[in-house]
C-alpha cells in the first residue's frame, strides 16, 4: 500500500520555501537544499497520487522523478512522454505561480506530456 501525502505537512514544507519560489527579483536568499528537496518531492508525489498512471514521467533533477497520468506503461529506455524542469520552476508550477504552457523553464516532449498541466496547480 502506498502512503498518502499528508496535506498539512506538505503545505508546511512548501511554506518553508515559498518566499524564494515567489520572488521574481531574485533578492530572496535560496533556502537550504534539504528544504527545497522536501517541497519538490512532496509536490511531485502529490501529482503522482492525484493523477495515477505511468504514461508521463515528470523529472525534477536532482530531487525526484515520478510517473503519472493513465495510459500505456513505459518499461525501457527513455519514456515517450517526459516533463522536466528545475526545482524552482516545478514549485512555481505546483503553486500556480507559473503556467505550464508558457513557462520557459519547462522542457516537455511527447504527445501526452502536456496533460500534466491539467493537474496543476497542486497547492493554492
């Protein structure tokens, strides 16, 4: 059985890095790596929980990669549907600060990768 995401805990993890995530002027100091990792992993796992499946792989290096969206399972090599972005971009998407389709920080490939946008934002 897969452990469900604790919403209150995840919200606290995101709040810990929110000032940095929301800062457009790059004046807020970058939070500790561990805090960013917790927020990124938690939000990515929430996406996988809300949109279960194995059709699209969402990668936020160096912290996490999850599979989501119903559809054909991919088992070898590079998945045909991939979304990849840096941690700050991912958190901006997860919080609804940035739009998936208009974000220069999102690298997506495959005909189903854009379906991730349907599940965003994860936290308001």
